């Protein structure tokens, strides 16, 4: 037996319940992991509210770090006592113990702390996907980053600056402006500022790419911030789902491109996962990105952590401690 957060109905944060659960032994190709740190992400909120469908009841959470407790048959490369981390395409990380497919695990180097891994793996791999695969940012590019003080947004700002981009960052309120300036953003605006005009002010009549994790409240203005043939990357729904868009709207604004990427489609093969992870760990070691754990909560207090995240009271990453 172990304890986990369980959701029996969709709704507000108070549907997150701390309960005893049974944990099965690992089967073929599986590993039992005792979590030491669990990452908090907006994806968890979307599943809790029912925006993203998950069969009830379920345990939220897609990323964690921990120690291998047991190894199933046909597992190679992992032993009891190994420090590991993972990002899963199924929920279940808000738990003391979890059985995980071995091909989704990555071994943690000695210089990567468990809490850092839990705070950064999903967000960092997402940033790597957005900057190096969905759109390959290069020196001279102008980009717009929404929610730039958040877990993914802060990594995008620092990494994009290292790659030579001009970064226009948008944050929820003035309290977060100084923090994002320290990350290297060239211009930092609040959500109430005219960030479309800022995006349009440079050469080219707009930015090359917009990274929008806000969704409904910013979608159309994000499109309006792009230069002709610019790319709109919608990768979150913090304010609600982005609206449906007719292809003609992209044509009217200058033959724009629109994509809605999912990390798991970019790390489907283990070789892809390991390459992206190595890229991320190298960026951390080189000081290209400096993951910031802005706050921690006990895992059993996940409801309060969700309230803080949804009200935009968090800065950087949030980690839940079993």
C-alpha cells in the first residue's frame, strides 16, 4: 500500500483527495519507482477539470523523479537504487509509488538533483521541442513568449536568448517583470500592455514565431503579432481552449502557419527521448537555462498547489514532495 492523490469527479481543486492505494509489482518491461519529487503542470489542471478527458477515478501527474524500488522482467539498463526521472503520456505521478514503463525512464546524472529533474523534465523537454524542433530558433529571429515567468516560459526566454533571438516576453502582472528581465528578455510587457504593437514595431512587421500557452484570451492577438509567413505555436490553455480558426484567417494575416504540438509526438521513439534529454541536461550544465523552483508543496497539499498555479501566484516551477 502507498498513498496517492485521487480524482473521483472533475471540478475545482478540492476534488484532489489523498488516499491509500494498492501498488502492483512491476511486470515485463516495467520498473517500480519510489517518488522523491513530482512536477506540477497545467496539464494536471486540464485533466482535473475535464478539459482533457481522463477516465475516472485517476491519479494526476505526468512527471516525477525518484529511486528504482523493483525491476520487472525483460528490463535492461536499470537496477534497484538507480536515480531516475520520467515524463509519461499517462497520468499517475501524484503518488508515493508508481509502476513506469522502463522505456520512458531516463537515468539522472549525479549533477542533476531530484527536485530539479521533477521541476524541469516535462517543461524542459517542451522548451527543447519548441525551440529546436517545432521551430528552430536562430540568431536574428524575433519571438514572442507568453506566460514568460512560468515554468516553460522562463526556460524559453533564457534558451532563446542563448540562441541569439530577440525575445519579447509577456507576463501576468508587473510583479513578474523584473524576474523575466533577469532571464534576458529584451522587452517585458504585462498582459494588459499593447504587446501586439511591441511585436509589430521591429523589422518585418511582426515576430517570426509566437509561443502561446495562454489560449483563449490571447489567441487572435497572437496571430496579429506575426510577420507574414510567421508561425503561431499554441501549446497551452491557461485561460481556456483556443478558439476554432478557419484556414482563411491565416491567409488574411499573411499566409501564417499554425501548429499545436504535443511533446509525446516528438519523443515517441526512445532515441528521440534520450537525444532531447541529453540536450536539456547539457543546457542546464552550461548555464543556458537555470531551472527555478519557485515554490514547493507537500504532495498531499496538491489542491493548494493547483489553486496557486491557476491564480498565477506561482513563479518558475512548482514541485510536490511525497
